[in-house]
C-alpha cells in the first residue's frame, strides 16, 4: 500500500466525484445507484443511461409514457378542461391542482430527484392534508356543476332553473328549518314547492335524481289542525298515500284496518296480520311539515318542522 496521504487523496477524490454526480440540476434525476445524473428527457427513451437501468424501469415507464400525451406528459384536468401537461408541472400544480390518473409516486421521484423502483416507494397516508385539499377541489367541481344545473337558467330569474313549465330552485348549499326555508324562498320571489299532480311530482323527482342531489328538501305542505289535515300552502288538500308518501319501519306491530264506506264495514286486514311498515303521514304525529326524504328515495315524509333541510322553491 502506498503512503497514507495517497490513499487519503484517492478517497477524497472519489467522495467529491460521487457528491458532485448526485447533486443534480432541476432538469435532472439521480440514478438509483447515485453514480450519475440523467436529464429528464432521457427517462424511458429505451436506452440505459443509468448503469443500474433505473431510468428504464418498466413500472416507471408505464406512467412516464401515458396514452394520449407525449412522453413525459400526462393528462391534467382543471375545472373540466383536459390538457397534456409536463409531469413536473402536473406534480407542482396546486391552485387548482391537476386531476388525473398519474401515480403520485412519480411526483415523489421528481421531488426527491432520485430514481427508484415504484414498488419501493411508500407515500404518506391517503388522509394527509394534500389529499384532503384535492378532495375539497373535487367537491368544489361537483358543487359548481350542481349550481349550474339547479339554480341557473336563461329563462328563469337568478337562483332558479327551468323544470317543466316552472322555475325551481333546489338550494343544496344550506339547510334550515321549515319556516326559515319558506322565508328564504319568499326572499327569492317564490315559495316552497307544492305538487299539483303525479306527473308534476315525477318531473321534479327526475330533475333531482339526474343531478344527483343527495339532500332532504322542505316542501310547501303542512298539517295545520285535525279539521284541515294536510294541505299545500294555497289551502288545497295534499293527496294521501301512494305514490307520494314514503313508509317508515318500526319494531312495533301495526295490524291494518280495512274500511268499506258503502257498507259501513271496518275489519282487520288479513286476519289481523302484523305489519312493521307505516306509511306517512303518521297518525301518531311524527311531524307537521312535509319533506322529500333522500333516505326514502325522495318520497314525502311528515317531519319535525325544526329539523334542518334544504329549501325547494318555486318562483311565483
């Protein structure tokens, strides 16, 4: 072995070379072995630029060469617009972030500037802050879609959309009591919606379902007293039974009576069989205000008037 200082000098030179090679520029990535830097344009070009071939890793290249975009680009969706975007820009986009199918482990490689097999990379838990931010943006896109479909139309006043021959407003943004919901509708120049007939009811339900509005809505129906029973806001009686009113299930037994008015006969149905489903509105007085219940597939239920639901308004 030569003099100690020669050995030290060789080791020092080796360390300097390695550290310089690992110190890649912003447009380069370090090979997994750390022995050299490779320009990003050389990644997945079918030529082993890294001695360990980490720049041509099969899983990496399956993401680096996405269909529909050039090599090194990926489809980025921002507010409904799709464009091919460099992967580095896709990973940096935050306001709003890119939405797409890129494996986020690719972004981790770009952030660390170190090529690694994707199988060796473990990302933070999916419920981290960044994921929540992305989820929030997705919810914002859904919200914008719902707004455009449910409270906007050129043939209706502001906050209303055309459904059949009426301008309606399904205000899913907020939830209030029945009384507050009616006041809100009146501020907009309308009132809570009342159904005229089965066809009218079906058209409104179709509109809510097509726009995937997963809310409970207050209607313009209420129980004033035993004499008036259930009426719409204009005083007309609400039609009872199917296909308007939903049912609730209870543990107690409810034998049903059958009445034949012309014969003035009343008797228990099916020999007093026990039934657990009770159709609204309930005789026991579940609530005095009418609402469309999403849980009950948008059938009408009688509910407590101080519960919070979204207003379903009609312009008058």
